[in-house]
C-alpha cells in the first residue's frame, strides 16, 4: 500500500512539473527594441526612446522610457504567416492585429501579418 501511494505521488509530481514547464514561454524576458523596418517605403526606424517589452507570467507589457503603455494577456498558437510556408507562433490577442513571433538566441522578431507592415527586432536585456 505504501508503495502504491509513493508511486502515485511520484507520478503526480512528474505530471505537475511537466505542466509547469509547458506554461512557460520561450519568449519570457525583457526585450529592448533595436529597430523596426518595413512599411510602404521599406524604412528602417531606430527608436529615439527606449521601447521595452516584458513578457512574464502570461502577460506582455509595453514600456516607453520606463512608463507602462499597455499590459495584456500573452498567448501564442501555431499558424500560417506571410513570411513562411511553415507554421509559426502567432500572438493571440484581441488588441493587436495578427503578429508572428520568433526567437533566435537573444533576438526576438515580431512581424505584423500584412503586406507593407512592420517587423520589430528586439534584443534580450541581460
């Protein structure tokens, strides 16, 4: 009986840890906007103020010069994008037009999903 209870507790612990790992997003962290590019003219714009994203606890917060501009729920799903034939992560949010998100090392790339729109390149704050 003790072995059954111990085995059950071990299984529940493993399942609980696995579900905790699934809730974490690889995008969590503090991200500083380095530039945005695109638009009809194909411009590259370097911000003259510090633009920061903080993704944590299933929330995405946007700051400009340390002032909170917005905070919303953060969730991604796999979906089609205009940049790729492969399914990519799409930010699920009612307040923002469709955007894809991708992380490459310490770089976060968020792309508006429309032609002549913008792509935003962020670097992870250390």
